[in-house]
């Protein structure tokens, strides 16, 4: 095989590899968007289950070990005091 042919084929290979990577990146980005949308919808549903009471939900998340102190303010919580938490837990049943 002559050098010009080999160089041309190597260039085509590089272009194809770049296109493959772009396609993979695009697919990964689309999956991240779908995942984010799922989380938003699931979160909306959970908030509705909590009767839009974000403090109640925040305390529930603390009890489950799913809420970090840096996020307390998002749920209107000042500190980690969940002692007044109602024992009526949210139910997905």
C-alpha cells in the first residue's frame, strides 16, 4: 500500500473515531438529561406525598440519612433538630 493511501486511511480512521466519540458524548448527555428529568418528577411526587410540607420532608430525609447539613435551608430547617419530627412517616404505598 502506498504512503498516500495509508495516510488517507489513517485520516479517515481518526475522523471516524472522533465522530464515534462525539456520538457517545451526545448519548451520555441525553441520558443525563433523562435521569435529571426522572429525579425532578420523582421529587415532585414525594413533595406532593408530604402535602407540600418541605420541613416535614426535610426531617424525613434527615431521619433517612439522605440530607446533608448544607441542604437544611432548602427545606426550611435551621439545624439537625428532628426531635419534633412526627412519627407518621411518608409512605409510597
